[in-house]
């Protein structure tokens, strides 16, 4: 199984995003957090910034929408050329219709679950998605601690994707370090978002390599 390491630019220097993107050239995808100060109590940026990022990096963008009304706003990110667009299950009116629309435009469709959101209703919908994001912190801020009690969701998701023979990426986001990435890989994740543990280290290339090695040794 393939390990993917997706640095989150939430922890990058927003005044120098182009050089920050260049510093993570060994990443698989670039994780971009969109927050609207309604769905989460924090605010980042929106579509115009994503359109510009898309122009200055050859890396595929992994958009994480922490916004209300993704049914209305998510397709614009797919139209901008984002490789993957993930919206929150708690915010979507019609998750399946939205995922179909994202795929139709040409993006991978992802659904994200907050720590308190049960995964059970989504297991039968897995063929509709290319990625499930299991939040391992409450969405909204970087630098929080990994919540190990979210791991049973990954185990269920991995069991179901294997049973159905689906290639759905299982992503974790929040508090991922060289230590917690092992726990998440063992639980069934294959796609790892890391913000502070990549950008706050001074050596993003080395950080990505260490995270990748730790995950690779425990993925199954
Ligand atoms: C949090 C964001 C994350 C954040 C993770 O709501 O979705 O992508 O950047 O940051 P770390 O890796 O520092 O926990
Ligand atoms: Zn995120």
C-alpha cells in the first residue's frame, strides 16, 4: 500500500507561500485548509488564493473545506483544478450528490468526519468517495494533540474498503507526528496530513522523509 504525506500549508509562512511550497517538493499532495469562521471558529482564505497556488506549484492540491454550505462552494475548487476536494459530512446537505458533482468536474471527492461524527452511516456510501478524512483533532487550528479515540473509525473504514475492494484513500489530519503517524498507519490510514510537524521543524524535507519512513513501516 502507498503512503502519502500531505503537508498542510496552514503552518507555512503565508507571506511566502511560493517558497514554502517549493520547500515541500518531496510531498505527495499539498493540503490546503479552507476555513470560513462559521463551520469552524477560524478563518483562512478562499478560491482566489487556491487558484493562484494551483498556478505556482506542480503538486496536486488536496483541498480541505471546513466551511458551511459546501454544496454551493465546493464545485468551484474542483473547477479551479484541485486534484482532490474534501468537504465535511456535518456541513453538506447532500453528500452523495456533491461527491458525484466533484467527480464529474474531474476532482477526487472526499468526505471528512469530525472526531464526534459516527462513521457507520457512511460505510455503505464508500463507493461514492475517493477519500475519507478522519479528523484526529477538532477542525480549526494547527498544533493540537492527536485524538487516539478516533482510531476505531479507521479500522472500520479499512475493513470495509478491503471487503469491497475499493481504492478509497483513508486520510488523517491533526496532531500527526513521527509517533502518532505509527498509530494511525496501524489503524488503517494511508494518507497523512502534517502541518506543524513539517513546517515548524526547519527542515521540511527531512520531516517528510521521517514521517514517510515511520508510516511505511506500519502500514498494512
Ligand atoms: C486543522 C487542519 C489541519 C492542520 C493540521 O483543522 O485541518 O490540516 O493544518 O495541523 P497540525 O498537523 O499541526 O495538527
Ligand atoms: Zn486540514
